[in-house]
C-alpha cells in the first residue's frame, strides 16, 4: 500500500493537467472555429479537447487502456508542439522559451502518468 500513497501526487498531477489540456483544447477549438482557421485544426482541437478529459476520467478509475491511450496522445502532441514551437514563436512574436512551455508541460504530465504505471499492470 505504501507504493500507492507514494504515487498519489504524480497521479493527481498527471490526470488533472491532462484534463486542463483537454479544456484548453476545447477553448482553442472554439476560437479556431470562430476565427476561420483551417477546419482540420479545428476538428483536431475539439476531438482532443473531448478525448483528454474522458481518457483522464477512465484512467483515474484504473482503466489500463485509457491510461495507455492518454499517454500516447500526450506523447504525440508533446512531440508535435515541441517541433511546432519555432512556428508558434514566429506567429505570436514571443521568445522560444515561452513557446516551449506547452510541450514541456505535456512531457511533465506524461512523466507523472508513467510514474504510476504499476497501478495499471495486467491482471492475470
């Protein structure tokens, strides 16, 4: 039982920030829709905005499949935003350090979720 209590903070941090990324995706999807941005970007933002909180909910309830898919999504979007940071820097006119905040937070969320991977072992 000590292992479960040791993993309480990363588990809460990982799931809570995944939900926050989902909500941010919904807001960004809405803004993309109202500002005539490319429809593919709008669809992806809305889909991710719905999927991340849903997966975080089921992962919180110890669904191994939801946890794995949540980790996969965070990894893929972390890589995409990491390599997209220079473009974000140029479009928004901010420093590269500011543009790298989102990918770094995604990787921290992913690290927090992988720290509690023992809670999702396959049941024999």
